[in-house]
C-alpha cells in the first residue's frame, strides 16, 4: 500500500512539472496577434490620420501597411491637413478641431471628401517635412499645409522656415498632390522686421509654387481673448469654427473646378 501511494505522489508530481513546462507556450499562443486569411498579422482597425491626445500618429502594422479605412469611405477623395496643435485641436475635443468642422461643412455642402487630421501638437516645419514619408503612405488628393507657427514662436530663421515649407510643397507636387498653404503671422513683440519677413514667407511661397494661399489661418481669431483659450494661442471651439471658415473660403472654390 505504501508503494502504491508513493507511485501516485510521483505521478502527480510529474503531471505538475509537465503543466508548468507547457504553460509559457500556452500563454504565448494566447498573446499571438490575430491573423488574416493569408496568415499575416491583421492591421489595426483605426482610421488613417487619427491623432491621439498626445499628438502621435497611428503606427502602421509590422508589414508597413496603413490602418484600415471604413469601406464606405475608401474611395472618397482625401484632404489631408498637415499641421500642428492648431489642427490637432489642443485644449478642445477632437471633433471641435478645425479639420473636423471642415469635414462637417464638406458633408453639409454635398462634397464626398474625407478630411484626415495629421495635426501634431508642437510640430514645426522641420517636423512636418520629416514625417512626410509616413503621411504619404495613404492616398491623398489635397493637402493643406498649416505649419510655421511653432517655428516663429521659437525664433527660427525665416530662411529655414521657407526652405522647409518649400520642400514639403515640392514633395507633394512631385506626387501630383495639390497644396493649399495656410499663412501664419507673429505678434509684433517679435520685432517689426521679423514679423514682416515671417508673414511674407507664405505669400512668396504661394507665388513661387503657384499654389492657393489662405492669407492668415487665424484671421478673426488671433488676439481675441473670447475666441482663445487662457494661453492666448489656441482657439476655443468657437474660434476653431472661424478658422475652419477661413480654410473653407479658399478650399471650396478649388473643389468646384
């Protein structure tokens, strides 16, 4: 009887060791990413261009494919807004940002276009140029470039700002993407000479590249406390609606052509 009990204890011990040995493999199987019919890892189901509150673009999957798009919108013309916190909607809900308001205006006017918000808080013209390769992974029919404000606030040279914006425009045009450039302005406390040259950069680029210009993205909003958040820089939801109107005023006639 003693030998029989001893054999049972040994069997239970061996079974326990076998379970412990197999457990890591079972856990790894549970963590394995879902696959599609071909066995490749499925891409994330997130709309292209969707920006997180931290301003980080969605990461394509391991195979470099862009995130999935709603099939109903897959063939809609895409208007991409390459911008900074003004586009990302810092301090307000994402649906209140000017690209979202612009999307609503397009829908109400009967346009099929889909607006992709590629606004990243704190971005500069150099940053926008750097992330173009990621941006160009998806189809783009129009691109609104709304960068430069952070460069100006940081005192970047006018020459470097112009060079970066020019490179962005040239790369887009090389792909056959029409560009609408959003003009920016600096407060006069940055010095009359700098503010004048900064403003003229956008006018010069529009003429040199023969592209449409929004004279001043924040027209009717800048320096108006009621339309800006406490920081005096970022528009409120009401201010963002006015900004969207400034964009619409230039963009809508182009879409008619």
